C-alpha cells in the first residue's frame, strides 16, 4: 500500500471514529445523563400557575390560620391529575409557602395520593396573602415551578423584610453569609454555620446535599431553587456551604438557607440586595 493510500485510509478511519464518538456523546454525554448537579432550573419561576401543559390547582385558596392540611393537584391539558413524577433532589415535589412580605417561609414535601392529590400539614400561619410554589418534574415532562395565591383570613399585621445583615441567629446557631457578584446576575453565596463559637463541621445530608438555598424576589415572588456547588462531597469541615445562583433582576431578595444538624432541619433567612444587572439571561435559563 502506497503512503498516499495509507494516509487516505487513516483519514477515513479517523473520521468514522470521530463520527461514532459524536454519536455516543450525543446519547450518553452530560446532556443525556441528568444528575442532581445537572438538573435544569425549573421553568415558570413560581410566578405563573400554568406552564408547558401543566397547571397547579389548590383544593382551596384559603389556608387555616391554626394550621392543617393543604392539598393541591398538578393537572395536564385535559384536566387530569398527574400521578407519575421524577424525583428532584430526592423528592417528587417541593412546596414553598411564603407570605408576600417574605417574612414567613416554609419548605415542605407533600405526599402524593393515588388520585393525584398532594397533601401536607402546615403550621399555624398569621393572617395575610401567601404564595404557594410547587417545584416538580412530571415523568417524561419538563421541570416546573408553578405558583398560586392563597390567603389566611383574620386580622392582618403588615411586616417587612429586615435590612441586609451578614449574620443571623437561628435555634442556637449563628449563620454568616458572604456574597460575591458575578456577570449577568450571577452570585456566589458562602454560608458558614457556627455554634458556641465553633464551626459546625458535621452538617448532615439533607435531600442529598449539605444544604439548600431558595431565593425569592420581593414584589413578583420569582423563585430560584439553588443547590451547593459541591452537592454532597461529605460535610464541609469549616461549616461552610457554597452556592452559585443567578438572580437576573436588580432588587431585594429573601434568601432561605436550609441545613440539617443532629437530625433537625433549620432555616436561616437573609435579606439580599442585588445590584445593577447587565446582560443577564432569564432566570429560567
């Protein structure tokens, strides 16, 4: 075989190998294998009740002031309740119930009944207007965050988010936050948990991660569910959990950090002011 022929054959084999590799990559590459770390952000941001053929329907627009069971369904275009879901961060559905002032916040995980009704117990809530946001993925469908307005009757007392502070105290723990802005609304948030002046170096896994961070924008209550940069690589030795978020609009946000220690989940709430955002993409993307 001449040198020219050998080169031509080698080129053909190389091209075929690259084509096969590209085909395999398309089937088994990062876009085809969805891990906890690569799960796409939910569409809808909690500001709409209907998206991509699915709708959030509460059993009642009113919540009991003394607590009780809250029920909802996710229905399709035909009005039929969806009953099969793909777990996201170890749960089939995450439910956020927060008042419009962002001063009363609950993150719970309802149970799904055979008829497609989700049910969860809520604590006693002060009177006012609330947003219920369901974060879920219907089996074979998109990941969505749909919201609906609910209310608690009674004598309403206005509240307001406190001014931003770098440290809050919760249940005997002190949690400090440090934020670093990036381009297009990106924010890196580092949260450090201490107790009695010592770093909590044995945070326990909660929903498969060292902690969870939810960001909700004041005003329209747009929602972003953010997870740690390292997901779950063991407890952070210095009690610090780092998150990357995209908050694509200038304004005030409520940041809610869930962490677990000694078998109990605690929530630390922060106020964060996002500065001027330029060249930002939609928070859904």
